[in-house]
C-alpha cells in the first residue's frame, strides 16, 4: 500500500494547491511504503481521487469553519487527570473555567469526566454522568458561542446529553471500548473524533510497540473510519486524532508529529492533543506538567504549519495568541471562525 503525505510549503508557488481548502499549500507529496525508501512526487502524479480528498473542504463543525485552526480548551472534571486533576473538579469552578477559556479564544470546550492518563482506572457510567452533565447545564447559555465536546468512551454518556446542543463526541478508544457507541453516534448524528490508542489507559504504555508507528496509526484510523461509515456515520462528521502519548514512546510521538500531515489523506479534520504531555517535559526539562507551556506551543505551531485544524490544549489564551501571530506572519487568514 502507498501512503501519500502532502509536503507543506512556506508560501504557495506556481502549481500549488490548497490543503483541505485551508491555510496550507502543497505541490508535492511524500510517497511512503512499508519496507521502501520514501520518495517525493509532484501532485501531477497523485491519483485524482486521493488529490480530491486532500484538497476538499472539511465540513463545518456546527458553526465552526475548519478552514482556520480552532482552539479546543481542556476541561477535566476529574480528581486525577495528569496535569490539572482536581483544579476544576467542582462544578462551579469547571463552569467558570469553561467560560474563561471561551473568552480567551477557545471555540470548543472538551469536557471529560474520566481521566485517560496512563495508569488511570475506569469510572462508572453514573459517576461520569454526574460529573459532566451539571457543567453542560451550566454552559447552556454559551452553547451558541462554543462547541461542547464530550470526552467519553461510553455510549451511555452520549445518550444522556441534553437533546439540544452543539455537541461532538471525543472517543479516545475510537468506538472500540463500548460496542454501542457506533449505533448511538450514528443515531444522534453528532460529529465524532476517533483517536488512535492501544489497550486501555491503565495498561496502554506496556503496549507501545509498532512496526511503523506513522503507518500503523494511519491504518488503524482508516479501519475505524470504515467501521463508522458502515454504520451510517458519514466521513464528513469524523475527526481523527493520532493519539499522542497514548501507548507511544517519546520517539513514537516525535515521528507522528513530524509526519502528521499524512492524516489529511484520510479526508477528515485532524485534532491534536499534545498539551503538557510527558515527552514535552522530558525534552524541555520540565518535570511539572504546568511548566510545559513553551513546549506545548512549539508543538501546536508545528502542527498548525502542517494544517492541523483543531488544537486541544490547557493554555487557551497563550495558544490562541500564538496561532494568531503565526497565521499573521505566515500569511494565513487569521481571526476567522
């Protein structure tokens, strides 16, 4: 199988085309094959159907235009998340922080009631609902201004959401944890983010083994997209996430970040969740998660340069500011939603 990764240019040139109708341009792709040396080819040599998938606009996410990068603020309503566990466990604190992130430029808020950090234990459905639903209720007046992403592996949480709301589902298991999730998402027609992961949070780091991490993750996501489509979930409603830090070593994470533009050939928006993760602390001499802002911004900007549409982050103000400056300097069309 041949994998085609668009090679992003600093400036468009003659013969370049837009990537996903967004802010990036390319005129060549890198052709990857297992067991073979990578090669560069002109887009003139790319099959028409593949080029169409690379260039096609990504469907708006509720009101959000994915022709521009969007900031997703992380809101962990948990006592044990790796970076901010306990900070927003109280409903009033969580609601206030969500509103603050929206004011800081986050167009999306990702609310999670179950930690998925390495080693985390599962949370019962009733407890997860009790953590998440009051915060969603507290944000009902903001739902015209922000998309609420629900970070859950459980179909029961999705079923329990209020019937009216700009929701999306963020499933770190790509609908493998709960077999009912596929049916529920197909019925509700919510957008869904399918993330690559191995095993479960409690044991995933013990399974960080790949033949070729970039291509293995791509194949896994392609397979999960096929499962979703077979169940009636249109590809236009699917977002993909390579799952940085989920069953990956430091080198695996770096390989995925260097090659993240490959995932555009799936024809879906890309979400990146690398904020404050351990590899940033290792490389950036920051043992404490909250000291990893600089490294998190470096990762976010590199992924924006490669056309990643959604950045899932803790530090919403700094990230939005960095993206706005990056887009202004590089000639991207900033300040749009």
